[in-house]
């Protein structure tokens, strides 16, 4: 009996991991040298490292999104928050003498303030998450342009540059930073009862209320966290191009983040948070992109592939398909019993 | 007879009159009819998109794929006309049928697999943009004598203004939208589904087929917007109309349609889109303000209308015996499947 | 009133309907005559709503016949039912609140010309439909701008349509005040005169006697009997509904020692909420089980909610262990040592996606706060202990609770609160919808808890159950407390008589 439930657990968690593995193996067969790693000046290089490097912003945003979706919410404004925080970083670096750490702190605070705004609209005013975050999604890029004065502000800061493009113990610094954030998040959610409370609120808010869980505060916190993750991604993206592009920074990244959460197997109707698998989902998306680019297929396939994956996963997850499969399995069992 | 549901659209009208009145008082040039007819021409594709979006939002859904659809239809037109030498009229018909078909497919997935509209149309957003890239990567001109003829059609009005072909096409599509919403059974069913989907099913409204037709209609209207956009710009570009879905949603909401569904006016979307156009025009007339103020102002208007609607719902639902947010129940499924 | 020589308008014979694990309708046969108001009574789970759904085509019957005017008919969906003249008005008004009265009345059947709706003639048709139920309201007004009673009348107007013959009113009076009810009854009498057959589902006995000609009682999916209203006393009726034959209930009193000298744990003085529950006084002593008896809709659940604080009372005071305290939220209640298992297990109890372990530990964890997580080893120890103590049947503790049977879900929810070692446990219908074995287990647990000194407030529609464990019984009726029976006075008979007064 126990074995059976372990099997069930494994089948669900294994699917994204196996997909990632197959994807990497498949690409390696098509693209020679895909798996090759080399060490130059004490830094590791290679396609796999490149995938980790490029997927960092998506993974960070997906991390926040996974928690938000777990509480039955959604955050459409992360792309706009990326633009705002990139703008804050660039403008503070170029026009003030502030220490880069303080600049980073300001950018993160800006992101968290955006999250506080979203969370307040959702939890206090009771506006549906998709509507509440839409407001910032529309206005956010305007705010970012307001900060940058409409220009692409280029900047130079050794510290910010190190976050975006530097190395730490041979690995890209931003990958290490993101890994640390992911690890802390997993620790906080799983080693405190926070994760359970969030899943309870997402799964059944009324039952959670009756056991005395204060869902309002939790929901606000969740959006603040999503804002924090987006802010960090915004700083990394700004560091990447050494500038802030209010129009294009983080464009459509919210969609990639939602896709990563869906690939991880979480239901959009809330109740479960899979952080590790969400990161796997983000890696799958980036591996696909890299695979398409390096295998010589036109880049435009990327969007179509992403769309197909979303549809496929959703159709498989949908109640209608699940019921159909269940009915099939039952009739198969009955047939084999007889 | 005036009742609560007219309040938001009255507010919209007030905002429109105030902004336009401000422009007329402040700038002499604003008083010419040219400003108004330019508004009609420049925002024609947005208004047409917003008319289709109105049906979706009134039914309680959302369509994020419209911007990509506009780009896809444009590129498809260019390919059919310039690439294959098909007459523009036939090309437009083919493009519109394709757009309607894609909309219908999304509707089928939403209605029969019971997947949330926003994620299905999100996949559509990726897919259509990807398809547009597949056809053509660059911006290409659409050359045909018919387009030249169309651009010369001009019905002069008093003052310097006049109605262009696309402005008239837009007005015709708007009129059709208004009539369909208010004078056909389909239109009323859309309101019923958005007002209370379970009651609608119990009253005998064919919920699923209505949903399919709604998304097909939105596909048709965004396809038509694509044709208009192609005539307007005289070219096709796969990256065209990025973010138009947000502008269209904003137009619908500022036009007084409730994002939770059931309440709204197609004509309101026209006003909502024009308000966005006026803000842009005012900023151009002002000269000292920058374009990003448009986004921020639209975001602020969006917030204002969402909060106002929340308040109206709060005060009108007080008489209703129903819980404003009833727990999810599978009632629909049962009613429908028998 | 009914012409015996005419075939009945609708008769159903030997109707059966099963759901997985439940026999919802068991060989039910009933006849409905034109010009008759036929009351359909029964407690929750008796099969009333299943029967109505079979009649209206929402469910398909497993077996049995339906005869309309003596002819066999098959009703496969709600359109079939409508075309056969069977119309339904539900308790929850199933109209579109955001549309106007006229739009609601004519939806799907608007008069058209060239595919265009002709609103002027739609409005005059709406006016006619409203006139038929005696309403004079503006058809262009929004539905939500009217009171519930008017909305209900509009729903009836829509149901009557053009060729309604059998009108089913499913608890139409639940949210109406007495004037509005009088108005509705006036309409029902008028329709009856016109030869309409009306099936009236309600749980207000006064109303049954005020309006109905015939009463049919269902219990546990079976037809208990059909009676002429004038020949049936209220006490007999309640006995039928609760499955008790009063003559057989002479000597079922038991010896109860009253816990007189024990301290009062929770005391409610004039606690109530407008439109929900009339002010109630109630004292709960340590180690005492107080039963809440009453028919469906009498205010049992409402009293539990107000006592716990999951609904904030708008009048009265609560005292906890003699001290006046504001207990208005679940959090405050839990801090004092209260616990509450709600009636609606699926929507308010379990969190289906979470595991048995998480569901079981949730209340304790919530009282400790999010920071001090109960270590996994301790969680597993607690959970295994309670799985064993309440004999919860699950393959393992990490299974999602949604996959367990109802009885085992209920035990997990009970365990969720027992883990917190509450001073007062409020149970609303703890044995609803669970199998016999689990039923027995839960009653045993209730008694054991009481012996350990816990106070319990238990609402139940099973009078037998209440008699079996309660030290004191509070009887509710029409959303208010009507009497309190204590000690040796507690018997099924005394409770039923108090309910039926």
C-alpha cells in the first residue's frame, strides 16, 4: 500500500525531470559538444552552464509565481516590475554616488513595494488577482520610463556587473545567487509551517479561516515575495545589458514563469507549491530555447513550441481528460479482472 | 430608464467629455474636427479589437491573444497578396476565416476542457506570434492598387476632418457589435453566461456553444483589426501590435464593462479606446509631457474603474440572496452533461 | 379538490437512483394531481432534491416509470421536462442578477423579427408574465434591485411560462419574511385554482399546514408515506420525518446525572444575528454534552457558527470561563480553547489536495504560528497515534485527504481538533453522510471525550443520536431557541414534541 502512494508521487514529480533529461540527451545527440564543459581562467564554460546562466531570471520569477499560484493567485505584473527595478538600478547608479549595495537594496525595495501594492489590492480590496495585477502590468512600464526619462540608460557598476556577469567559485555568480534564494525559499517554506499554510489557503480558504489562519497577511506577503524575485531578476537583466530598457526588459517573462509553474505540475486553481520542480520547468524552457537556437532551427519555432507545451500540459491536467483516463483505467481493470 | 449598470458607462462618458473639453479649452487646434476624425482613424484597430474583447469580458473571460492575432493576420495578408498574388479581397476573407477558426479552437478548449481562458489565450498569444514569425521575419510593405484606392476614400466633414475608409469600417464593425450584443439571442446569452454561469445553464442557455462562439467572434474581430492595421500602416510586421491585448482590455474596462462579467456595453469599449487616444493626443499637444504618461494615466484610470465597479457590485449585491463569491461547484458540469 | 376519476397529472412508479456508495432513491412511487399543493418533506439526505432533479431531467433515473396524464414519458434533460410542462423554482434564485427583469423573463425565447430581438414586444410579454403572478414592477429594472421575494416571484413568472402544468417550488420561502410568504401563498392558491399541480418543498411545518393539501414524507431515499394534511398531526409528521413511531417511544429515557456543580465554560447571553438567528441564551458546562435539535433550517448550524465566532454576532455577549470576552473570529475562539467541525465537510472542512497528515496537523500548527513548525517526527507520531485511536482507514498518512471515504475524512477533521486538546468542541452534524461503522466510532469518541472532561456542543438531525449522548438538549425552531430539555426529561418523544410545538 505504501509503495503504491510512493509510485503515484514519483510519477508526477518524475515527469518534468525526465523531460529535462531527455531534452538534454536529445539535444546532445543533435548538437555535438553540447555536453562539453571547459575551464578557462578558473571559470566553467559550456552550453549547460550557459543554460543555467540564461534561465536565472525566468527561474527567479517562476519561484515567486509558484508561490503566488499556490495561493490561487497570479501575478501578471512581474514583467513591469522587472522594468521598474532595472530602471531604479540604472538611474541610481548613474546619477547618484550611492554605494552599489544600497542601490541594489533600493531596487529590491521598489520591487517589494510593487508587490505590496498588488497584495493589498488582492487581499484587502478583494479584487481578483488577474485583474489586480493587470493594473501594474499596464502602468508599470510607464512608471519605468518615467524613472529613466524615456531613454535606455546605460550604466557601469562593478558590483552590479559582478552580479550579472561575474563568477563565484567557477560558476556564474547569478546562478549561485539564484540557487541561494531558491534554497532559502525552500527552507523557509518547508522548515517552517509557512508552506503548509499557503497551500491550505490556496486549497480551501474557508477551511483555513476556520482553523484560524490569517489569509490576508499571508497573501500580501506572497505578492511581496513575488515582487522581490522580480526585482532581483530585473537587476540581473539590467546588469546583463549594462542598461535599463523600460520597454523591453522582461517582456513576456511572466508568461515563461507561468509556463514553468504549469510544467511543474501545479494547478492554476491553487493548493500546491512545487518549488524544485518549478526550477526544473524554467530549465526546460531555457534548454528548449537553446536547443532550438543551436540546432539550427529558426528561433521563431521557440514560441510555437512553448505554446504547444502549454496546451499539451493543460489538456493533460484538465478535469475532462483526467476523468476520461480514470474511466479508461477502470474499464481496463475490470476487463483484466474478468 | 436608468439603473445601476449604466453608472460605469456614464462615468466613462464624463471622463471622455472632461478630457475632450479640457483639450478644446486649452488648445485651439483641438477644436477642429480633424482631431476627432484622426482619433477614429488612428485608434480604429484598437477599437475593433476592443469590441471583440467586450464580448469575451462580458462573458467573464479574457482574450490575451488579440495582439498576436493582429500581427499574424497582417503577415498572412502580406504573404497572400505579395507572395502568392491573391487579390486583397480574397486574401482578407482567407485571413478572417483563419482568425475566426483559431478563436473557435481556443473557445473549444476553454468550454469543453474547462481550462481557464487566460492561460488558453496565453498559449494563443505565443502561437500566433510564432506563426507570424514563421511566415515572415521582417517588416514588409503590402503593395496593391486596391490599398491605394482605399486610402484615398475620404468623406469630408465640416472643418478639416473627414472619415477615412478604416474609420468607416471601424464604425460599421462597432455598430454590428452593438447590435449583436443587444438585439440577438446570442448577445443576451453572453450577458447571461457572464452574469451567473450556473443559473444560465439551469435556465437552458447553451453555455458551451456560447463560449465557443464568443472566442470565435473575438478571433474574427481581432482578425478584422489585423486587416485594418495592415491597411493603416501599409505594411506587415510580425512584431506589430505587441501589448495591444492590454490596451484593449483597458479600453473595455475603462468603457465600463465589469471584469467579473455580466455587465457592460460594447459602445463603452469605443469610448474607452477613444479616451486612451485623447490622452495620447493631449500629451502630444502639450509637448512638455512624455509618452509614458499615457501608460501611467491609463493605469490610474483602470484602477479607478476597477475600484468603482467593486464598490457598485458591493452595494447592489447586498439585496441578492446569493453569496457574492459562491464556492466553486461542479453544478455546471452535471447540468450540461445530461 | 382532486377529481378521483381523472388520471393524476404526474405519477412516478418505483423510481430508483443510485450514486456511488449511496442509494439516493429507493423504489419511490408518488402521484401528483392537478389543482393540488403537494408538500414534499424530509430531512437532509432524505432524497427530496434527488427526486426533484429526476423529475426535472437533471439526473436520469436508474429504473422506474414516469406517467404524465397516464402516458409513459421519458425525461432525459431539462428541456424535456420543460416541454412536458414541468417547471422548477429553486431556493437559490436561478436568474441572472445582472440582467433586467424583462431580459430574465424572455431569455432564450425573445420575440424576434429577422433575427433581431424586438424589445418592445419582449417588454409587453414580460409585463403579461409579471401580471400573472400579480407583480407590478418595471420590466426594465435590474433584477438585483428588487427584494428576494420579488426576485422569487419573477422566477416563478419565468417558470410558469406559457404551458406550465406542474410547478416545483424547492424551498422558496427560506429567505422570505412573513408578508412575503403570505404573498407567495396567495399566488400558489391562485395557481391551484387554475388547475396547476404544485410540489412544495420546505422545512417549515407551519407553512406546510397553511398551504398544502397532501404531504409526502421521504426518509433515507425511501417513501415513508403520503397523507392528507388535514389528517396528520404535527407530532406525527415530525415522527415520520425523523423515522420515529411515537407509540414505540414510550420508555427510551435514560438516567442522566446533571452536571450542575461544574463550572460554566462558555456562556452566551442574547447572542444572535439579524436574519440569521434570534438571540439565544446558552450555558455550556465542563464535561457536558449539549445537543442541538431541530429540523433542517431551524438554526442549528447558525448557532454553532455564532458560538464559535466564525460568523460575528451583531448582538449579545459571550463569556468564557466566567470572563466577558470578545470571541468573534476563529482565531480568538481557538486561542481560548474552542474547536469547530463544520457541517459542510467538503467546502469548509477538508483541504482536498493536502495529505491526511497536513490536514490533521493544521489546527495545532495554526495555533502555534507559522514560525514554530512541528518537527516532522513529532507530526508523524501525532498522526499515527490519531490514525490508530480513531481507527482512520488510510493506506498512508501522505495520501491526499480527498481520496478518503467520507467517514474517514470526518475522523481526520475530528482528529485535527482533538490534537489541539480543546476545552470546548463544537460538532455540526458529525455523522452526516458517513457509513455505519464510522458512525458508531464517532459516537463512541464523543462519549469518551466527555468523560475526559471536554465540553461538547453537538448539532444533529438524528434525534436518536442526541438522546444517546446529550446531558441537555436545546431545541431550535424557525431560527430561534424554543426550549431546553435536561436530564431525565430527555427522550426522543419529548424532543420531537418540542420541535413540533
